[in-house]
C-alpha cells in the first residue's frame, strides 16, 4: 500500500506540489532553447533539495512544475532555490536576455503553488467523518 511513499525515521509521506513561475513583467523570453536550459537548472535544483521533478514544461513567459518533495523542505524554500538556480544559469548562458528590463530579474517575485494528491477533499472529509472514536 505504501510502496511509493517516502519513508523516514518517524514519518511516511507523499507530498506533491504544482508550481507556476512567470517571467518578470510576463516577458516572452523563453525560446525552446532557453526553456530547455531553465528546465535543466530546475532539475538540478530539485535534486539538490532531495526533490523530484516529476513533470516540467512551459511557454514563452511561464513554467509549470510538478514536484515531489520531502517534508523537511518548505514550498517557499523550494521556490526560492528553483528561481535562483535557473535565473543564474540563464543569465550566464544568455547574457543579453534581460536587456530592456527595468530590474535585471528573470522571474517575477510571485508564484502559484497548489498541493496535489490522489484523493479529493470530499473523499478525505468523508473518511475523517466516518472514523470512530472508540
């Protein structure tokens, strides 16, 4: 039953998050080559954190990520590491990519994060509601 769960000394977890990052001012700067570099940097950052990048893709102005992560990593820490690593790599590989931008930042400060899992909230509510208190 728990074959694909992460086991630690005192916990069993299965944590997934859907993340979306947009470029600063939604600039359409990610060509297929730039996107490939961004995704490669995100994969390395994920591995460094002990996370798994299950799926990743994007368009000219944003990326979508599906990440499996351990409980010791906060979502805000993950986002910070992902954005820092990928932004640094893009600025090294494509030095002129941010020209015309006011801030020199590749990513917007904001992000979207949504936990994802196998059971809907309604199923979980019913399961908890039907627990006995013996």
